[in-house]
């Protein structure tokens, strides 16, 4: 049973590879891979090496979350999404503030790009409210969850504390949660934070952990500790 919980915990965890150095990113990815299934490639790493990061991490056997928060006119977002859809990532996001037409173009672009490449389509995620923002009004969360669902997105990016609101409004959406800080670690520039256990209890589908792992002296050990915390939390959830 403990091994099953650990495996389930690993599948719910993502590590943030915020660096402009692919060698450094791969070093971290290799050290945490036994405990974490997904690598998040954001603006910094993608700007530095682009699709090479996706290919390297996929070859390593990790799922990839492309975190670029696309937000532009629908045509531009759709074309960019078509490119991203062909790169083999499992998750890709755009900002829900772009509205229904933009999000729909985003979803359609991802699907088309994946089909052209002979790959499964990534899960399209709509960013609701950044975890660095102090307030996430319920009305705004409900509105943006509705936009995501109406546009064909498979999930949203939200704070762990927002999951209950999102699930009440749109139960089918998956919830990806950044702003994760183990107890006793600095919040840095994040405001609406949660521990890994709190995110697991809230029902997060993908718990995204960054500096608590990557800035530690031993990323592998830090990842193992987070996996253990989430596994324990999952073991306490009702079946």
C-alpha cells in the first residue's frame, strides 16, 4: 500500500526547471525523476533553448508541462499553440484572461499540431489567477473556470485554495497548482501558497514545486521528501 501511495504521489508531482541552462536543467531532472513524473518548462528555459528542452526531457522519460501562459489575439495564440502541440508535451497553458475565442483557438491549435505530428494532444490548461496575486475573487475564478470549460480546455492552473471553487463550478476540469511551499520554506514572490500535503488534500491533479526542490543543496533528497509528504496525504484521503 505504501508503494502504491508513493507511485500515485509521483504521478501528481511536477518540478519547475527555471534556468536558462539546459545542462543544469537536465541535471536536476535526472536527480528528481525517481520521485517526480513531470518537468515544467517555463519562459526562461524555453526562451533559452526552445523545443530542445522538451525533447531532452521527454527522452528522459518525463512528462513535460510547457508553461508559457499564452495571451494574445486568437489567431496568434492558435498558431503558436499549433507549434507547441507538435512538441510532445503533456500539458500546455494559456491565460484565461484572453477570453473564450482565444482559448478556443488555443485548444484547436494544440489539437491540430499534435495531429500533424502523430502525437496525443496535450491537456490545454487555462491560467485563472496567478499565485503571486493577493486576491482571487470567487466570481473571477468561477468566470474563468467557465471560460476554460466552454473553450474545451481540460483543466486550469490555480492556487490550491481555489480548487474547491473551481470544482464546484466546473467539476470536470483538472486542477494544476503552483505556489507550493513545504512547511518552513520561504514564500519568495508567491502569496497564495500551500504545502504539498495541503494541495494533495485539496485534490490537486498536478502539484508544481519549484525552488523548495531546485534551490536546495540536494534536489533529489528534497524531491523524495515532497513525494513522501504527498504519499502520506493521499493515504489519508477517502477511497
